[in-house]
C-alpha cells in the first residue's frame, strides 16, 4: 500500500474509531481536545493537478455540524467533502474563511494548482498548548501513529507550513531553531532547517514581522502572533530556491 493510501486509510479508521466511541476513555486526549467533535485531519480546498499541501496546527473549536450527535454513520472521506463545501460557503464567515480564500490565491502565486489543508493534529481545540501537544504526540499511541503516517505521506509533497511565531525579535532562521514546535513541524514535512532560504514578507518599522522560508517545493510561512497568512501581494514575483 502506498504512503498516500496509508495516511488516507488511517484517517478513515481514526474517524470510525471516534464514531464508535473508542476515545471516550482516553483521558489524555480528552484533557487537551474537544473529543466530542469529529476529527478533521484533511480536506480539499480547491481541485488541481499540482496541489499544494498546507500544513496547519489543528482544527479550532468544534462546530455543531461536527458534533457526534449529528453523525449517523462514519465515512471521513465523504465528510471531508462536506467540510470543503461548508468552509467555502457563503454561510461561513470568519477569519478561517478569509484565510482559505487568501491561501487559494497564494497557492497560485507559489506556482501550484489546487490546495489541500492538512492538520498536524487532527482533533479540535479552542487553543493549543504546544508543549503539552508535543508530549502527547510522543506518548499517545493514536497521535504518534497519526503523525508517523502524516510524515510519510508528506515526504514527496509540495508543502506550505503556516505557523505563528513569537514577536520579541525579527523573524529569522533562529526563530525556527528556538522553537520545539516549529522544528517538529519541519520534521513532519521532511524539511531540514539548514536548507531553507528566507524572504521577508512584512515589516513593522525595521522588524521583520512575517517571512517565507523555502527549499525547492517545501515552504514555511511564519507570522508574528497568528497562524495566518500575509496579503497575497506580499507573494508577488516569488521565486523558489
């Protein structure tokens, strides 16, 4: 079985396990995540023959349509299509939708056709304690298996990691090296920090407040204080290393 099928199949079985109540007694997962809401490992934002895989952190707060009480059966592949429709619909209006619209435009500026959202952690939470998350990933069998298969899945894929970073000093390669979470995400994406080149995107005075790092078809965007993306105008005339 291919690495792609391994990951997709695991996402289906993860959803089935959740639907069957397998995680109700998992105290660690329930202490960090809203386990009454459906896992959300991936969904397709836009079709295309050369898609970019946007690696995010984890889904935000669960919404009513994702609650266990609204599922009559488990089929994550089918439900992921529902996610695409909902998140891009006119009824869904918040920062997440604006980021999706922006990310579609940025995907094209980076030279790709199609976009797929991937979550580093597939479970919902209003916020994420990244230190606790890293501990759980190493100790919890479900999360450990998920991230292993995700890493195998992404090894040959074009990737855009989107992540927030601290704001005490200009964004630089040291921003990545000082963060256990960012170094973990690079590992998941198959990126070596020493291979990255950096291009500043936005400034506040002389401080670099966001930047894109890249090596061939692997990219990382860091933005101070938010796991968002700068305006598409900042990506004009982008050249890959």
